[in-house]
C-alpha cells in the first residue's frame, strides 16, 4: 500500500488547516536538516513532508489531489489541475513560501525577504491573567513571573561553546538562500543548513544546542488600567522570548479575563445588581445600603409599592470607561421575595389581612386582566 500525503503527515483525510499546519510543524521540526546534520534520510523525509504540506494546505491542490489520487497526482496529474503549471510540489512559490509561512512565525520571524544576515527574533509569549471585577474596576499594578526563552548563561547567548562564534555556511556560501532548478523554473528557498542566516556555529554550546537561549524565569511589572474589558489582550513589548544568537526579543501578550462577581454583573460599561427585598418592604418602601466595587456606600431608596423587577438606575456608578474619564451606569433590579414555608397560623393571618383589602384598589392589574379575560373567553 503506497503512502499518501495524509499518512505521510499522520493526519486524517478530514484534517483542518490548523491541524494540518500543526502536524507539519511538529514533524518537520523533527526532521529539520539543522537538527539532523548530514542525515540524508532525514533530509529526504523533510522534503517529502514539505511536499505533502504544500499540496494539502492549498485548497485547490488538495481538492485535485483528493480527486485524482496520490499516484496520478505524482505522475503529472498535478500539472493538469487548477493552477498546476509547476507540477509536483513546487508550483508557484515553492518551498521558500511554505518554509517561511510555517517556520517563519515559529522562528519568531515573519521576515520575508530579509534572508541573509537577518537575525531571528524571539518568540512571542502568552500569559493568562485572571482578575476580579474589583480589580478591573480600580485598575492595579502587578508583577507577573513566567518562563521565557532567555540568553543562555553558559555561552552568554552566543550559541558557541568556545566563543569562536560563527563561520560562513558552506551550503549557501553565506547568502542564506539556495537556488534550485525545478523543471523550467529556478526557485530560491532559504538555506536549511543555516536557516537562512548565512552563518552557522562551528562548536554549538551543549547547554542550548547552539541556539543561545534556554528557559528562565522572568518577571515583569504590568499596569492594568481601570475599566479593562474582559478578554482584553495587552502587549508588553520586548518581554517575550530572547532572540536566538542575540536576535531581538519577542513580545509578551497578557490575556486578561475577569472572574464573575457574586453580586455584580457587567455588561459593557454598565453594572447590574439584583437586590431582593421582602413583600413587606415592597409595600412599605425601604432604604438599603449596598457597597460599590470600590467599597463606597451606595444608598438605594425603594419607594412604597415598588413592583418586582423594577430597575432603579444610578447614573455614573457603573464601570470606568477604559481610556476615558467616564463611568457607565449602575442598574439595581429589585426582586420581591414571596415568603414560603408559612405555618398555618401565619397563613390564617395573611388571609384575614387580604379579606380587608379592597381588591379593585389593591390589585388593579389582577382586576383588569380578568375583566379582559372574561370578555374574550366568556
Ligand atoms: Zn548556550
Ligand atoms: Zn546556509
């Protein structure tokens, strides 16, 4: 049974673009010539993986491949396919595009077009920070610590054991790119031996394997602004991973989520609070004191005869509006709790009380509903 591009990448035929990229990345990193110097088999495997990915990551090529099958595709079927002028695997941009597209961000790159002597930058890091609604309300400063690729202390980030440093890559003669003939086309791709750097390390540091970076604990102070929205993303420039061999550092991204509060909910800049009162308080009217998220007292006066689910709005007592000297509103929803679990004596007292009421005056809604109902339903 011949292999096909799906089994080569170890994915199912229903693989998504994201999964496909992930599979290619992990496999290609394993067989990357840089990690397997002089290993022809690994190099061949790397090439096949890249061909498989190049085909399956292109919707049109993948559809055509699925249609004609592996053998037909390899035997020139691709040239009859959509956009298929380049034939097997190398049409269009070829490897250089795949290589940069997939490895570019892994290597902290996105450095299209700057091959020789371009320094790799460090990777971007993600930090998840969960804060309380009170913290989101006031804003605060905190120090976070995380593991980040940092300059290796054995070689001071040079990647070289003895400090002899770099020598010109013999595969590309220092240009960082190699050209190869593919049918009628001459294509250029980054040199895999030196990863497009043009130079390689002669005696790699054993601690960091020539990368010049090892994981270390980093600390950084960050300031969370008042009114920070839920799911906000903060970029802390230059606090990501160190760049390999002295390259510029990546960025740190802090993803902020706001934990649910027990009494307040937030909708954009407005705050909502449910305030339960008794039937007696609803009849008589009452005065309540609630605490703001900043621990300030908020007086709430509930007038006599307040109906359930009445919303009382306090202007400008909501969340600070991020970036403005403004605040949203606070909405207090009055809930009237009907007593349950009454003793028969208490129920008796209630019915005596209700018998004294003039129903038309005490319950106009109830009265008018049944008046209409009688007319409609007879
Ligand atoms: Zn080192
Ligand atoms: Zn090279």
